[in-house]
């Protein structure tokens, strides 16, 4: 699993892209629950607890972000693209 560190509005955050094949490792990292173990890895989801939205689903292609305060949030592929455009 590749963890990237990004600087965003001063604090740095760690990010991991959910590929489906890194589900078990990602779920462990973000304290989530991997669901759909009988499905193809690219069809599985991870359920994570967020401070703002409660439990949410992370789907393949989403990025999980560990904030500087240790909480996790999810960005869809489109949201992550917009976020990275803002930072440049």
C-alpha cells in the first residue's frame, strides 16, 4: 500500500488510494471495515467512521485521507482532483 504525504493548507496529510486490491491493508490503516469479501476485490467497499458524516462507504477509486488530528475522511476521484487543482 502506498501512502502519500500531501501539504494542504499548511498541515500535511497522508492519503491512500483504494484500488480494491489494497482493501485489507487500507481498512486496517483507517480502522475501517472491509465489506464484500466474496466479491471481486474491485467491487468491495470499506466502511469508515467520519467525524462529520458518520459511517461512509469508500469505493474503489476513492482516496482516504488521514488528517493531522488523526481522523479519516474520504474523497471521491473527482473531489480529489479538485482538491489537487486548488493546491496548485
